[in-house]
C-alpha cells in the first residue's frame, strides 16, 4: 500500500530575479558525558576532539526559498525533523517541506533519543541525551536563520569529481557460497565484493558576484566510522572542511553529506595496514578535499531558472518476524538490559532489536519521505530515509535527467538499513538489521525518479 502526497512547487517567471544564497553553521556538540552512538555498547563521551556542527545552506529564487541542512550526527529521527522544520518555519518563514535535513553518520556523536529499544538500552534515556535532543531543533533553526539572513546575490557552479580508491563494498562473496560482511583484512576466504561502489564526488559551489566562494556542498558514498574512541568528532568531513577553508578562505562554509553507503566503508581488505583513528580520518579527508579542489577547476555555471521542490510519502512493508524470533528478541533484550556477561552474540542482538522495532509497529507499514530539491535544470538533491545500498543510489543517478544528481541518505528521518532486492536472500548484518521488507529500496528509487523527471520538465 502506498500513500502518496506530492507537492510540486514551480516558480516560473518571464523576468527572473537574482538567485540569492547564504550559508551558516552552529555548534551542536553535547556536553561531556552524553552517551555516544554508533555501536551496540554503552559509552559516554570523555571530551571533544573536534566540534559537531549543524550546517545550513539557503537558496532563494523569485520568492521560493529552500534550505539544505547537514548534521554531524549518526542519523536523523522523524520527530527531530518535524520539530526542526516547525522551528525553521517559525524563525524564517521557509516552509517546512522546503527543508532537507540529513546526517553525515558520524559514529562519534551522541545517541539520538527516539524511544526505541536499542537507543533506550544504550543511553537514549540518559538525561544528557534527552536534553540534547530537546534542544537540537532550535539549534538547527538557528543555523538556517543565520544562513537565510546571510543571503546575497549568488552564482551556482557545479561539477562531478571521482575518487576510486577510498571506498569499498563491505559485503563479499565467500568461498563457502555465503555473503560475508566486514570479512577482515587479507582474508583468504574472500572471493570478490558482492556489490559495486559509487566513486562520484558531486560538488556544488556558491559564489558571490565577484567570484568569492561562500559555500561548498560535497557528497561521497562512504560510511563514517573511521575515528572511533570516546571523544566527539565529525570524522573525515571535518578534515574536508578544514582543508577547503585553508585553500579557499576561512569564511567558506563546507556542507558534506553522505551518499548511498549502506554497504560501503573505507576498509581495503587487500591491505594489511590498520585503518582506524584520526590519522585515517585525516588521510581520507585530505584525499577527498584534494579531489574536490581538482573538481573545482572543472566547475560549470548552473543556470537556475527556478527552484523546484517536491516530496512523496511512501509506505514501506515491514520485515517479517516469526513467533520464534519475537520470543528470542524479548529474552535477549532482557539480557542486554541486565548487562549479562557474556553478552548475547552480536547478530543475535541485531536481530532482536530489529524484531522489537517491527513488533512495536503492530503491523503498520513504515511511512517515509522522499524529497527532491532542484536548482534549474542542472542540479538536483534527493533525500533518502536510511542507510541505503549503493546500487539503489546508482540506479537513481542513472535514470535522472539532471546533470548532477546528489543523494543525501539518512535524511528527513531514517529507518535503518535499506538493502536492494538482490541482497535480501544473501543475508548477513545489513539484511538482518533491516526493518523494511524486500522491495522497499526499489520503491524509493521509483519515487525519486518520478519526482526528478517531473521537475525536469520545462
């Protein structure tokens, strides 16, 4: 069953006015001691290595305004997005449905309180975590308000770079016929990767009329789990922003969003070299910044005749949960709550928390949003609501009529992993974790392509 709500805002004028744009950022780093997200364990932050930010970019053309927001967080929740949109609309007048809020997927940020069993067990009910979530919408709105106030006549330029040596598919066909996940470096049982990667590095630059760069929006399909540890960190996007600011000016606001990276990480299994920590984040961030700067030399003007916004609400099927799995999930949840040693096996915990989330929906499908914001006929931004397998993103790009289609996952609320149809019978971590049923990812692709093609029509 699909419940569809399609809003298409077309701003067409025989005498087009100037495009205006503004960018800003606000520090959203929680206090020390707040439980951290990213793993199946409870850990409290001991300090800050580099700050977590809410970064906003606002565009306006002929009265239509949109806002793109990137958060240095593990994800987004539907409640947080709803409250943030309300706060943004109240503070700026930008319609809530004209706002795209995504997260970079940093594993060294706070746990996001959403009332679900896993987050509740691993710190979501902690006073600091609850207070952080309660205050987050206002800080996001502050970033958008500052960006909106900073708007000035601007030109948009864009190009697509390519980085082929940083990202790797983390699922592998193994010699026993199974599909492994994070199979380990130099593992002789690996036959080949079970899926592709997306090497594209889309770049959109906002310039003042005199050519000064005001903001850059970049995107890459690769997990953010390189730093680890007990200190807040934005991971490799922080290094990207730092390098670009040094090259293009300290006032540059750098928004980074993660592409479809549900099955993509930075681990090269053909190398025995360690790949963890801030040195690894620096290597990745510097490499990505270098490609962005190379791509900068290839930028082309984007003719923005209009800003167009659409969104569609889609009902996704739930993953099946058997009676046996339901019973086991409740037992495992009790063991985890009691911190029983040894802890239940990792995949048993993954299955248990998935089963509890599905059961708590009482048969109601997962209602998610796919949003498209386009700037003229050249650049389009697409939101997807979870950790999406890379092939689904490649399918959207292949079918999009826009020169530069940028996909931000974990946007406007998130439901966890979204595998493509081929992956479901292969199993392992992402499939075990997925709350949505087979075919869900393809429904998102269909929605994105329909909206892209509608917006492209002149």
